């Protein structure tokens, strides 16, 4: 798995990213989560983005993932 084969489709807090990931996986799309604040936490530093994560899907699944991500975003807008 090379990083260039994956596209970021969503970013947010742990809970919201997990919601998006669950919906993607329910549709048979494999998603990968990258936590931006991990390095800072391990080295003893804190970040304003603590708990901030990014969600990636493969290029091949991107067209299927976009409508699902858009639906998650729409559900969050109240």
C-alpha cells in the first residue's frame, strides 16, 4: 500500500471520522485513518488538533466513497 494510492476524503474528530468510516465499511469500502496528533502525543507535546483524524480511501473506491462522505457531512449540518 503506497500513500499515493490513497486520497483524503474526510477529516474531523475521532467520533465523526468513526461514523464516516463505519458507513464506508458498510458499503464495502476499505478506509484508512491517519491521526495527525499522534506524533505530538508520543513525544510529550500537545496539539490544538488533538483527536483530529483524516480518512483516506483508495483511488479505485473514490467514486463510491464521495456520495457516502457527502451524506455524512449533510447529516452533521443541523
